[in-house]
């Protein structure tokens, strides 16, 4: 069964009655959903004790998708990433078997460079053999050479909406990670029931669908709708 999740675990008041009444925000969120995407790791480091606390506050079977820090994706632009990646993985190690995919979201300005990508993905796979998903936002990543390298290192492409690089028809198999940012107004717009149904039918049986239209509170509502439809 796919994991339906949101970016972070803030629960709007209008749907609060559908969650457990007691506990932390995360434990209440986990009373309904089986996974969540941690975005805050992109901006700053957290203590290992924080990840340990989060892991202890969710039930068995719950998974955390974790966004790779911007130092790796934006500041270093995927160059010389071994050391900061090792630091990041050590930080999140307390998640243990509750760790899900690592999300690598690239900046829109980062064009595909075969040499850089090959070196970066080799470094990643030398350190970690878990699921890695990549959301590219520069058109050059649609090149066959880029797709071949991702397949070589078993890196999953993200189907994002709005789609900037890889539309649904470019996937030769059901996508294993879908990120819905909201459209037409990114981070705000709510998805219709028909749109939600179409995405639920599109993704892989073992995939993730993450609603990132959190700014308006629509993410949780949309995720609840999708959860009820699968």
C-alpha cells in the first residue's frame, strides 16, 4: 500500500477532530497517516536526540522521508558531497528502520552535468544503499543521459506537480515518489477529488505521495481525501 503523507505534520483546526486528541503534533498526525516528509532538514541540522524522539513517538510501520540539506544540493551543487552527506546520515541515524526515502530536491538553476552527477551518485551509493529520490527542476535533466545515470545508481525520479522536467508520460513505470506542490498557486492551491484520484491511480503500489500545498492548510485535507480513496 502506498504511503500518503504531507510535508511536515501541522494539523489545521478544521480537520483536527479526525486525529487523536492527545499527544504531540507528530503522534497525533501519526494516528492517521503512515508517513511524513521532513523538510526542515533542508534548512538546518537537528540534534540526533530530536530524531530519536520523533522515531519513538510514532507507531511501528510509520516512515519518515527526509529532505537532504541545501548545503549538498544548493550550496555545493552536488559537488564534493561525501563529507556533508555522512554528517547528515549520522544525524538522522536514530530514525533507524523508520527512515524512508531521502529526498534530493535540486535548485532550478542546476543544469545536468554528467561528470558531476556521476561523481555525486557514486558518492551517495558508497555511503548509503537506501531509497533516494530526486526532484530536478532544470529542463536539461530530461536528457536521456541523465535518466540513464539515475537508473544506473537506482535513484528514483520524483513526479512533481507542477511538472518542470519529468511529466507523468515520461515515466516508463509507475512513479515511486509523487510531490504535489499545488497548482495554479504553488504551496497554496487545493487539489480536486478528481485530481487526487488520478494521482492515486498513477503511483506505484509501494510509492509515496506527498502533499506540499501546506501554506493554506490544504495538504492535510487533500491527503485525507486520497487516503480514503485507496
